[in-house]
C-alpha cells in the first residue's frame, strides 16, 4: 500500500520548533487523499495552533486523554485502531523517552502504548539532546521494539548550533511513510532464533570484529575527506552479535551514535588507524567490514590550515588507502574463519558484489542497492547475500533486523567449526 486514498494516518505532533513542518506534511498527505487524524501534545500547541491543523486535515484535533470520542470511553484506543500507521513528527526527546519506557501520562503517549500498529518517528531536538546517551539508549530500545525512524538530519538548528537533530523535511517523511506502508517492515525474528531457545548464546565463545562508519582522511587540521556512512548498520551488527553472546570488538570511524552496550568499541579516524586496530584485535572467528572506508587520502596532510587567499586553488594529490577487508581476507596467519564484506552498489549489484567476493577473498558479501532507497543514514536496508555457494535475499527491513538475521546466518555457517 502506498500513501493514497485508502491510507489512514494518525499523526502525533510533539512539542518542538519543528512542529511547523508537520503542517506541510499534513498538506502533502492530504494532496494524496490520505486521511489524517492528528493528536497534539500540550507542548505542541505552543508551537502550532489546533486551528491550523484542523483547517488542513478537515478533522478535529485530539489532545485530551479524558475526552473520549465514543460512548464506550475507549476513544484513545479507537484512534490508533482506526489508523494504518502512527507517525510521530516531531518526535521530541521527551516523547521518545516516554515511548521507550512505556509511559502513558497523556493522550499522545497513551496512544503510542495502546497500539500494535507500525510506528514511524521523525526525531527533532537540539544536537546535544540527540547525542546524549539517554536519548541514544531510548532510540536503541525503540528500534528493538520495531519503531522505524526517519532522520534526524545534520544541519543548522533553530538554536543556532550545527549538527544532527534537525527533523527530516516533509518530503522525506512522506517518502518514509510510503515505504513503510508499501513494505511490511515488521519482520519476525528469523526462524533460527525463534526455534533456538538458546538465542542468547548463538555466538557464545566466538569473537567477532566489526568495522563501522566512515573514515576521515585529514587534508589539513580542519578539513577532511569522508563519505555519507552513518554507522547504523555496522553498529546494529555489533549489538546483535553481542546479544547473541559473542565477544565483540567494534572499530568505529567518527559517527553520531552511542557505543553499543556490551561491545568493546575502539574509535578511529583514518583508514590506516582502522586497519592497525583491526589487525591488533585478531585473532577472531568472524570479521565483518561494514565501514565505508575512504578509498583515498591526501598524499601529504598540511600541518597548518591551507589558506584560501593563495593565488591558485590548492591541488590535492591523492594516494590509495589500504583495503582493510582485503588485507584481513588475504591473511595467511590468523585469518578469521568467516570474512564478510559489504558492497554498496548503484549498478550491476550482483556482478560487482561477486567480483568483490573473489578479489578480497571473502566468505560472504552483503550487497545493497544504493540507487533506490535512502540507505545512507536511513533506518532500513534491503540486501542480497552472496557466498561462494549461492545467494539469499532479505526483503526491505530495519537495519536491526538485517543485523539479527545476519548474525543467525553466520552462527549457522560457523556451526561445525571448533570454538
Ligand atoms: O570496494 P568497496 O569499497 O566497494 O568494498 C566494500 C567493502 O570493502 C566493505 O565491506 C568495506 O568495509 C570494505 N573496504 C575496506 N577497506 C577499504 C575499502 C573498502 O575494508 N579501503
């Protein structure tokens, strides 16, 4: 189902400056004929008026837990029962904390607890609130509960600071709504994990190394070469492996994510640092290279800031960075039993991924098509898994679900080998 005349959305507007963008979202949903009902928190009504929302939706706005919509007094349950999807935008730090901990003190949080419908949240807050371990903990809990996230984006904030925390633009939230409605992103745990009562010990006694995030290759003390990796997929894999009992070392480039619980996280900046730490962390049973390592670095980093007022624009000479995955895959000593690479491809997905499997001497390549979905920084991923024996495809699902399934698959592949 895409967002169309048949769709019914319950939009919960939290109290943040980004609430004004919710009005634009409603307008775009209404343009597509989507039925939109809105619940506003008390704080949201300080930022936008009920009247504006009611004019745009053509429906009354709900905000009172104790004002039932029907005679049974179960108005709040009815509100979410009636919807195909619950959208929280802006999802403030306060609302996310309430959702993560099952608090139900007002109509918005009560509805979010009293539902079995899919929830899509668009966080918006000051960057320090977003980066705070408490918020990051809440986000991980909610992701485990199946809540899908869109954003937040990096950028200039209403408070004048710059960083992650801006709510996604209405067009992006709309695209995420269409995605969630079109694909059932709620994937039950893989059969292997459900059947196996010992899910928590699938990888007990195993050691796993994971690289995640981008690398930053300095040009001078203030500038660097990098790419768009958020680290979400790599961190989710490290967390899922730790949950399955593995001893996990995560080697992470600069990311705006909290270190996963129960994982030894080593922070690095450059590809060369990442390779050094990966080699130092061997031996391991599994190596998974999820990091989007910068392919090049400048031949010589300037020790002082390169001035703009030079007569000529600076000419950067690039040299190739080490390929960490290939270096680990091709080791003769201490090569992990399973070496797994990721391949983000925008064309000839399987052909290119297969070439990487061979060239880097991997046991598995997890390939994703970056030409379609907003994979970088997004919450979902659709992957094809290639091994020398064959291929397997996972449908579109959250990065957490990809991680859990991948861990189950790797545990099964390692099965017979000694611990
Ligand atoms: O060749 P490409 O960059 O597409 O390969 C992607 C895979 O190789 C990923 O698993 C990535 O972590 C790994 N890689 C690496 N070191 C590099 C480049 C890529 O480990 N310098």
